[in-house]
């Protein structure tokens, strides 16, 4: 009886390890899943970082969508996003909207950002090479 239970626990452990094997689900139809903030000159903050210096964030001009772990060059364009600002210099949550990769519509809110400000990009809609508009997972930055 003890051997049967031990064997079933071991098989459950093996299944969970195998199901998360990184090379298993390489999909050529990958979805965009990462919104990156970067300036138009190509410089950007620490890759995939959720923490960013406030001065670097304030100096950004644009954002872009990247495909994580995808080897082909596929471009997704930002259609719209809702941006929430809270924390330092924001008494309540304030909301801004962008309708492209350009961050100019929220520059007045960005200029108030300081260490301790939380910026959340949500409801991010993008259009891909197939001309389908899709909503992707946004991102958030805690400014330091």
C-alpha cells in the first residue's frame, strides 16, 4: 500500500516537471505578450524589468510590443492602451490613454513620475501582420 501511494506521488511530480519543459511548446503562432517601454532611438530600460529608474521612464518617447523567445522578426503595432499612474505624486489613481506607440498623450502624467510611482499599462490592443486586432497582457513598472 505504501509503495502504491509513493509511486502515484512520484508520477504526479514527473508530470508537472515535464509539462513545464521549456522546449516543449515552441509555437510558430506565438502571441505577443510583452509591452516594452523604450525611446525612439532604440535605447530601453533593463530588459523585462518591472523596476525602472523614474528619470529613465520620464525620458521615454515610445513603447513597443515584443515577442518573447521568438526567433522570427514579426512586428505588432500598438492600437491603444490604458495607462494608470499611482503612488508618489499621485493622490489618487490617474488614467491616461495612448492610441499608438507614441507616449506624447501621457507626457504630462509621465513628467510627474518619481521614485515610488507605479505605472500600469493595461488593456493593450495590438495589430499584427495578419491585420487582426488582439488584446495582450500589459505590464507594470514600479519606478525607483
